């Protein structure tokens, strides 16, 4: 039995449930205010289902005329279709190292908030939400489902899944999602993408599914404050090194390394940068609006 399955069998402590519901309420408010309408126009259903025929009206597309019915009725009729709306939306969230952040929010909290907002928005549109937690491999998998109970389960895993001190292996989750279903799905990969040799598997996943990379950033990854000698811990390996932040050369090298890491993120899929020190809804809206113009 997986850890996620074991947690489903345990009663949820009141204080945990309170935190989960706070995140849900925040996500619902943001979804209603900003994302619901745009989301529906960007992520369309996988096809069209025939619904009915009706009499032709001026302005209808003549390509929709049902010639068999028209011949029988002696007046033009058109076929009316309904969008097959339900989609599978997979949230693939990195749990290898997400504690780094500002005083107001760290990467773990940012990932949980953004993923919860996407889950609420998708469920509002009758889509199904699946969750994949990954580090140096897939750690947990919740198959796509609907309903508020499932939403609360997803939020609980996002908030309280045990972080792993291990390297990020995006290729592993890309390979997993490429094989988990034959149907084309929407995949949000939420990570800081501090990894190597993941671009080809991610692009391959993008050929099969609609993949969007949500890149977690923090300003301290680009700028060290001048506060003297400090201990810096690698969040993935746990190794500690000491750095004299009062040295301008050290601060410059740190900033240069951070910029180079960001510049090397060539993914071949849609991407949006989000940061612990800025609101994330405008960044998501900008991405959705750009995609809507392309559709």
C-alpha cells in the first residue's frame, strides 16, 4: 500500500483539515475571479459528440448541413454537435526540494497554491484531476477523478506529502505520464527544473500530451544578501557549505550561476515562470491568454 493510500485510511486531524480547506477556499476565490472562463477557452475537449439536428437558420455554417435529413424534409437541416468537454488534467509536482523561499512563501507553498488553483478551475469545468508527486522517480500517483472529496485529497497530498532529499529527475515523470494513458491529456509540470538531460523526454511527452511547465523561482536564487559568513545547504542532497556573502565576487558569481541555470531551460513546451515573491495569477493569465490567441 502506498503512503497516499495509507493516509486515506487515517482520520484527518482537525488542524490539518482546517489548513486544507483554507487552501481550497483561496483557490476557489481566485478561480472564480480570474481563471475559469479563460481556462475553458484554452483547454478544449478532445472531440465533438453528435447531439441533434435542427432546421437551418441564416448564419449557420453550410458545411454542417445534413443532406439526408434535408432531402427527406425538403428544407435544410444542420447537424448540431456538443463538445466532449471532460479532460484529464495531470498535476506533476516536484517534491525533491521545495523549502527554499522568502519569508512570506517558500516553493513548497507556491507549488501547492498553484496546483490547487488549477485543480479547482479544472473541476469547475467538469474535468478530472490526477496528481503525480515525483523526485528521483514517481513517488505517488492519484488517478484522475472528479468531486470535492478528490480535490481535498489532492490538496492534502500537495501540502503534507513528505519532501525527499534527492535529486530531481523530470525524465522519470515524463516517461511515466507518456505511458499511463493512450488518450491525449493536459499535463502541468510544477518544478524548479534544477535537473539535467530532461529536455528530450519532456519534448517527447509534449508530442503526445499538452504539456505546460510551471517553473518555481525565488529571488534568493539570483541574489545573495551581504550578511557575512553564512551556511548554505543544498536542499536536495543536504550538504552544507560556508560562503562569505560580504565578498562582491562571491555574490556576483552566485547571481551569474543562477542566471545561467535559467537560460539553460530549453524545454520545447509552453512554460511560465512563477516566483515566491510575486502574485502567480497574472503569470497564469498571461500564458492562458497567449494560448487562446493561438487557438
